[in-house]
């Protein structure tokens, strides 16, 4: 496993837990707003020594409660289960961040009780997914994989959340209503603003904005059984 980055302490990435964050490299999507552009490509094989990460986790057991694995897209790595097993052997809870492109891996992790919390990015409505993910024509089947993963997570008993990052000029207010329609009562849905400090596409128009609080309030009224918030 090539670890592209490691954050020792986070108070916000694993709900209710003090966590560390492991960043993996490589992603099949090319979302313009991606705030980890240095992790998108596989070509750069440099990374952080896994031993350094586990040395830290061993020393902080009892203070750090969980480990969040994000990317990039962690589920693209075949050795992800082995990495998680090493983490759980130290007594940590594991949160997975995924875009859903590898349902087989997500299903395996759930069935083998290797994840305790899952956050899946919902890029846009299924009909408009490519407007965000920028999937090439030969990879259109990735959308079906994301739908499958959504269903797998939704049917599981694993605590989870959905989240959408707003891309002004592409997302419309009605898109969030259509995404919320797919969600089940009691599920968490987070709408988060784009962070312009570091993005994959550098020439994004920063003048267009959506009112996230207005969207949240409108969706909450329309779907009162969902737990909706803004980040």
C-alpha cells in the first residue's frame, strides 16, 4: 500500500472520535473541485513509510480512537483489507471514505466487519453524475458501480453518511432534492462547500455560489426524516 499522506490527529473526520487519517493514492474520477489533487494520479510512487504510521498508532493507542482511510480512492487498492486488519489489530475503529467505484471491495469490507463507519461521496444526481466525476466514455459503467455501492451501504447495518461537495455553475438547487429522494429515513446527508484553496482544476469560477444553508433548510422541510447538515 502506498500511503500518500498521514494526518496524526483530527477531531472532525470520524464522527464522535479522535482519529488519525491515512491518505491513499489514485482515483478514477477527475472532479474539478478535488482538494487532494496530488493524490489523484498513480504515477508518483513516493509515499510515507507504513512503519512510521504504525509506530505512531502503536504509541497513541488509548488517545487516538479511530483511523479514517481516505484518498484518492482507497478501495482501488487490493491490499486495503490487510492494511485495515493491521489497524484493527491495534484496537482502532476504522472509517472508510469512498466514491463508491469499487462495490466488490466495499461489500467485502462490510461482510468481514473491517469497517465501522462509511462516508460515500454522492457527486450529483445519477443522471448528471458525469458533470462532476468527468468519467470518460469507455468508463461509463463506473456509474453503475457507484449505484451498486450506494445500495450495498444503504442495506448494511454499518453507520454511514452521504455527502455532496457543491460545484457552483454545475450543481443546481433541485439536484440536491433529487439526490435526497434516494436516501432512506434516518440517514445522514452532508452538503459541503467547495474549498478553493487547492483544487484539481485551477481556473474554477469563484463568483458563482449556492446558498448552502438555504438548500439545507429547504431539503430538511421536504425530507424531515433525513439528518441533513452543512459542512
